[in-house]
């Protein structure tokens, strides 16, 4: 498959994608603010049937999506690896009948190490999943306990081996930095161990705690508010980020986005869709989709409550908590902020012209003079490593 190229970044990325949110978990992590429903028994067949019904409702409501080919399909959560592989296969088949998967399309499933047994992974691979994202988070038992994770370090290692034996040629690992009590050396040790397992992609997310949760306060948010949780200071986290970037780079996993590193050709095409202004439909409880409509765009968000989502879909109603019209200003701001997360940079001046905005050359020159970014001969503005650490501040100054 010839991967589409985004002209403003030069990056190969999906231009049309589908995100499916699987909200069910055996327990909720104390830092998680995603739409999650704790369930000992997962209603997998019911959920798959309702997702197909929601897709039909959305295609009827937004005919511009009817028959559109997909470059990427992403099954996120929650814990999608709790889903029976047969249900995943049935869902992928139903999606492909309505939104054909283009040749070589990336199909990702997120998995937790404690529910990533070899037979289950073989089933996902047979179902058409070709990229596996493993939520390892750390190889240190103390850090896993601090994060409220259910797996042990050895389960993370075994999950990678099981994925390879199941036939996955594209395996990604997630790590979390900035955990309470985590030393810089501990973050570097996690990166070295991750690299030694030979993954194709590693995401390194800094632990953030939302003080104002969208729906309900997380356990970590409450602990932070009451002083029970003490996260490492910013300068220590910055040292972790820089050190981990070096460790992974030396292992052939080059940083291509603030929090993501990959071997050549193995960056996450679906995630890159977000950073390069692609369009994506979304299904499932709490899922958010965004795409162009006319001169502007639209963003939809489904109910976070699985039961409320079920009630609407099974009654033949779109399960929308909100639908937002996006004007040129919103689209410009989002494109700028997300595009500058990429190491390959963004043609900021061209973006400004396309949105009818005045030139930003003077502001770019000031940032360049301060060592926060540089303009290349291709016209793209790339943040330096220091600029990437200060991404939010840079974007604020540009806007």
C-alpha cells in the first residue's frame, strides 16, 4: 500500500480512519480518565452488535462517510484484549463491508499483558489485526504497583514473545514516565529493557493528572489535591524524557513525535492521522471522532456511560453526548498544535495562508533565535529538543 503523505509535514499517515473504543476493564487504573466500565463479565457479543448498529446510524447521519475507504482501524480502550477474538473478527468484517479497508491498512488492537495469552493473540492475528500495542508501562514491580497495574514485569516480557510467536510483525510498547518515586535511572532502565525486547514502536507517556476531570475525579487527581501524591518535579521529568529518547534512539527507535519512537517505516499511521489533520469516525462509549464537513468540520463525542450508550444505540438513536461544529479558527489552532508535536515539523506559513491568517514569520524567527525551533529548506518549522519539551508554551506564543 502506498501510504498517503500529508503535504504540510511530509509524513506518511492515514488520511481516513476509524477508532473503536472498547470501554470494559477488569479494574480501573488510578490515573485513568478514559471512558471505562469495570466488568467481571464482558458483554462482547452485545457490544459488537451495538457497534455495527452505531456505524449504520452514523453512516446514515453523515453520508459523506458512506463507502469511504479506511487507511487505519484502531481498537482502543479500556482493555480490548478482553474481547473474544471471534467477536473482533466479526466486527472487522462488518466494518470492511461498509468502509472498505484499503490494501495494507493498519489494524491496531491495544492489549494488557495480563490478558495477552498466546492463543488469544493468535486469534486476533487471524481476525485481521496486524499491529499490537501492549500496555507494559514499566518493568519495575514497584512502579507497576504505584500505577495500580494488574500485571507483573515478567508478564510484559512474555506478552512481547507471545505477540511475535502469534505472527505480529508490528509490536508497540507503552511506557509511563514521571511516576511517584521513579528515579531517572529507573526510567532509563525501563527504556533499555523495552528496547532489548525488539519492539517496532515505543510510546513514552509522561504521567499527567487532570485536576479537573471531564466526568469524575480520578484516584490520582484526588490524591494530588489532598497532597497524598507527589509527582517528580518538572526538571526531573525533563531529564527522564531526554535520557529515554537517547536510549531508544541508540537502539534504532527514532523519536518522531514528542512521546513516540519507531523503527523506520513503523510509526503509528492511525495516531499520525491525529497529528496531520486526517479524518476519523469513532464508535463506542466515550469515543470521539472528527472530520471535515464543507468549509469547516465536525467533532462528535459519544456518551461515556456504556449503559447509556447501549440504551441509545439499541433504540436506534445516535449515542451522542455532544456534536461540535468546527470553524476555520478551531481547525487552524488544532492543526498547528498537533503538527508541531512531530519531529519532522510543520509548514506553519503554508498552514496560515490556507486558513487566511497573517504571516507568522516574525514569531517563528523569535522562536528560532531562542533555540526553540528551526526552519528548514523545505519550509517546515521543526521544534528543537528543548522546543519539544516546551511545546505548549511555543504554541501559545505562536497563537
